[in-house]
C-alpha cells in the first residue's frame, strides 16, 4: 500500500491540506478560505471554530478527492501562521474570544510604553523587539478585557495556544496541549537562552504559566487523531508528528540547513530567514533572533526579517482600489511600463516591520505626475515587495557578517518572474526558485515523515529537492532607485505621531 504524508498548512487567510508522496511530490491540495474580522481600526480577528472547521474540511476533501483512505496516511504535519493568539476554556474546549491575528495592532500603545522600560531585557531574553506583532500583549489584552477571563486563568481553567496548538488540541480530541520551539519563540514569553517559558516575562505580562502548552521539538510523535475523526465507522488513528511555524517550515522545506543559507517567502507579508546554525546572533539592526528548528534535541538558530505587507499590497489594489482583476496579472502590467518614471509605493498600512519597526508609519505613493498610469502604480506595488526585502538582506549581511550569494524563494508571488528578476537586480544576488514552491507545506511534511521513518534521513530529502529556475542580476546600476526608495520610506516614518 502506498503511503502519504498529510501536511496541514494553516495560513493567515486560508487553510490547506496537502498530500505528499515518497518522492516529495504534491499529489493533491485542498484549500478553503476563512473569514477575516475587523471590529475596529487596526484590529484583525478570526473565529477559531471556523479555522478548525475549515481545516478539517480540507483534510477530508483532499482524501476523498483522490480516493485515498485514512489508513494510507503515515503521519500528519502542521505548519501555521505564527503569533496569532487563541485562548480557550480547557473544560468546555470553547474559545473565550476570537483569535487575535498577528497583524492586529490594538496593543500598540501598551507596547510603546513597554519599550521605555523593558526593551533591553526582552531583547536579551527573547531575541525579539517589543511590538504588538507578537503574542504576549495579545494574551494580556484578552485576560484584561474578556469578562471573567483573568479569574479563569488564575484558576487554571484557560489554555493559550497559537494556531498549531489549537489544531493539535482539536485533532487529538483535547488530549494533547502542546507547542513547538519555533512557535513558542514568537510569543515574547520564551527564553532563547534556556529554551523554556520565562517566569519573569510571564510575571511582566501577568500571564499564569498554567495557560501555556508544553514545548516539544519540531519532529516527533505528539499524539494521535481521535477515533472516528475521518469516519464514524473507522478506528484508524494517525500520528501527528510535526509542528512548526510557517516561516521556519519554509526554511526547512527549502533545505536551507547550513549556516548562511537564506529563504525568502513572498506571501501576504514577506519573511526572510537566515540559518545561523548554533550561533545565536544578536542583531543590532532590527532583525529578530529566532529558533529555526529543533531536531533530535539540537536547537538551530536564525535571523529573521519581517515585511508586514507584501502580496497584501497587490490584494489591496485588487479588492479596495479595483485597478487589477487578479494579482498574478501584476507581472503583465509591470512589463507594460515603457518610460523611465519611477513611482514608489510604501505599503505600511499597519506600520513598518524589519528593520524599522515603526508602528506609526502609514502607506504612501510617491513620484506621481500627470503621466502616471495604473500600470505604474501596479508596478510600484510589485517592486515594493522586493525593495522592502532588500532592506532586510542588507542588514542581514551586516549582522551575520556573511556575504549573501543566493536566496531561495517560495510563496505565491514566487511565480512572478518580474518580481524575482527585479529582486535579483537590486539585491545583486542569485535568486533560486525550486520546482516545488510550496516550501511551507513541504517543511512540515518532511519533518513529520522523518519522525516515522517515511524518509530515512535528511540526505534522502535533499536528493528529492530540485531547482527550477535561476535569476541573475543585470549589469544595470540601480543606485538611484534604491536611493529614491530610502527617501520614500523616510517620509512615511512616524506619520501618525506627526499629525497627532
């Protein structure tokens, strides 16, 4: 009987189930979007029950569509949107509030005050900057604003988890309350020096330790699906064998396993992650020190830069401005521009991420004159993804003291050749696109497969990873374009403060 790995890829806007065979080929995908909730300006929420139902629907659909039985699944792996917070009652299993998404900015003011008193200690303990992006201030907000939540937490009746923990809880019928090092390291409650939850940080944010899940490696058997999960008549249970944050999963899926190797994922945001091996580098330039993955009791570190708005800028042009019908058409529009007008689009709709970490910046378009068309604006939005990423590549080289020679790319926008060539040109690096750009799902699949011997070892996985295309920098000088970008970003900085 042929066996498969089932990877659950729970993203920011949709849940997917991906079937992977022994050759590392994706056999089938089922994907379904879930609702985004915006209760107030800067707030972003999701319904945890809907997330679970949508994810479960895709799991059943991907098997049914291929006429594959549940006993043909060797293991389940999970990768997920990080930082997003779900708090639920451990007795009823019901969430006490909507999931607060990583993009949510409701705790900006609190975090700004925290920077004045604890920026250094938090950076030293967690490797992170103080920002509403991470989980801790979101948990604190729920405990302080949901009636009865604080008492329930003190009584030991509440569970906190990122989406991976929520899915493991639901898949096992509430039997396992677990997370992994990569997701834990993005909460601002995890100490990267001890690789454990930090009591001082829990006290600072006033979060009871009983709310937090047990931390596991990224590849081991955590538990099993509850009986009857796939069918009421079936006793088949499937081991759940990997849990890893989406960006770290893409790093593993790209086989960036040596120090200095970099992957860049172009999705809703853009996330660049460099493997630094056992070397825990402290950034002086706005990068984050993160856990890349934990395998066989060995912690591998990394440097990460986060672009908050990447593909989401194109989605904004599609959904709000309605000047583009489908985002993949951005490549065609960009190629229609045949003059030398350089328009800049700084998409800081909810502030700037790395290396600036400016929550008060807001989006702007520069360089407009009467000759500018929608093609120029679409091109500028596309180029903003590469320009923001390039800011991170530059400081990554400085912090790591490693000259970047090539970058492996994935994510939906990695299908855009204009973007990848422009990235290569301005960053003066080779861009490598793999045959399979579904690196996020593949990382979770590989880690789950390793845990059950589906693949013997990492060398076997490396042998099935294939390069599809390379993009090499042109000889043209892009200094003027980069200078203009820096000036455009500068003029958006602290916008909300300047007009208050």
